[in-house]
């Protein structure tokens, strides 16, 4: 099971490390290895959230997520995205931006650093909306009940998530963005940029998330009809027709996953510049890490981990909320990647341990109930 799920990740790791060794020797190999670990540590919560969505898809779309999806993640977000950011911010053509990334790495790093406020605002707002919509939803299973119960009641207010997100964006634009951190330690006013980018992130979430939710509801309706059609076919002996909506619904869920992954990758791409400004080594290291995150997502789905450890999804969404706020704070202040990664690991680890304790308590209660039933049977002479 492990080899089947992580086989491609192991293969990509081997090829990536060999490529790094040939490209820049043992130093480059070490840099790629460090970047891989950085990406995995920063994106573990991404894997948990992805698994919650991916488990609704069939085996075909899970395979698409691991093939086409990984191409988008590695080449799109880890290689093309930094170049696009430089091209837009410096008003360069794509070829010029690539040439700059390869020939003048210091200037390339400076341009990406200067574009960070826009990246952080877009990604921060997208992730913040995911977190807010999660905590304001009334769920049967609650992890931090003392907090989640009142928040679920507040969630009945229409558009509350959007209102809070816009308030957070406005505060960020009026505080952090007025002294945004730039390359060389300088600070400039980026309030307008942060506002526009944050609104773009909010709009992207509402469009992609809205379409995904709409088609997911349609999929559930069609599955009910399909089940009824199967029962009717068994009674009459007629062949049943295929359901076309499933593919459309899965496509938009796949699209939502890719945008979600893109938002998660912002901190990894920016954090990678603290280690290297070589775009080739960056793409290799972050690409290897992204591959493991995807394999881990599929592993969680196939093992049914989220069903067994029910608080994991809660912990991952709290980690998303923390990451969203960290991204907004980094508009002005530098925060070490170790802190960012540690917060996510701590929250997910805490939720995992809470799930283990819950399972033990349920098992103990079930054991007591069975023992009580046995005593009743014996006393009644059965």
C-alpha cells in the first residue's frame, strides 16, 4: 500500500536529487533536500484538507489529481508562478523574466520579494475564507466545543465570513500594508496593492468554491437518482444510463483543489528564497515536496484516516486560519518558516492526539456496555 501510493514520490525524489547533484554538486543536492523537507512541513495541513475533498471523488479523479494535478503543482506553482510574478511586477515579457531568473538571480529574488505583499494578500484572503466557512458551519462532531458551538450559532448570519474577511483585509491594508517589507529592508506603502490582491483572492474563492459546492450538490442529487435507477433496472431488467453530471462535478472539485494548492504553495515559494534564489533548485526541491503532499493526500483517503481520526480535519483548518493570518502579517514583518511550519504541525498533532483519546474513550464505553449486556444475560439465565 505504501509503495503503491508513494512509489512515484520515491522515484521523483531520486531523479530530483540526481538532477541537483549533476546541476550543482553536493551543495545543490543539500539545498534541494532541505527545500523538500520545508515544503512537506509547510503543506501537511494542505494534505489533510485535500483528503477531505478528494475522498468524494472516484479512483479516476484521484489518479488525475496525482498526474495532471502534480504537473500543475510542480511546473505551474513551483516554476511558472514565480516567473509570472516577476513578469507582472517588473512589466517584463515571459522570455525576459525567465532569462532574468537564470542569469541575474539576485535581481530576480528582489522582484519576487517586492511582489510579496500582493501574493500574501491574495493567498491570505483565500485561506482565511476556507477557515471562516469551516468554523461557522454547524457540525455534528466538534473538537473545541467551547469555541465551535457559539461560532456555529454566529454562522447562521448570512455573509458573515465575507464581512469578517473584508474587515481583516481592510485592517491589514491600513496597518501592515502601509509599511510593507521590501527587498533590502526598506518599507513602502502597498495599501492599494494589498486591497486589490485581497479582493481578487476573495473573488477567486467565491467563484471556484461556489462552483465546486454547486456541482457537488448536483452530484449528490444525481447519485440519488442513479441509485433509484439501479433499483428500477434490477426490477425491470433494463440497462441503466450513465450519469454525466458526476464528471462535471468532479472537474470543478478538481479545479477547487488546484486553487487551494496554489494558495498553500505561496508561503513555500516565498520561504524558499531564504534558502536559495536559484529557480532550478527551487523547482526541484519544492516539486519533490509537492509530490509527497499529493501522495500523502491519497494515502489518507485510501486508509480512511479522516474517518478514524475525526478531529484531524479540524486541526488542519485551524492551521489554515493561522497560516492566513501569518501571510497577512508577513506583508510588513518577516516570520521564519520554522514558526509557520511548527504551528501547523502542533495543531494537527494536537487534533490527532485528541482523536486518539476520543477513540479510546469510545472503545472503553463500548466495552463496558458489552460487559453490562453479558451480565444481564447471565443474570436472566439466557
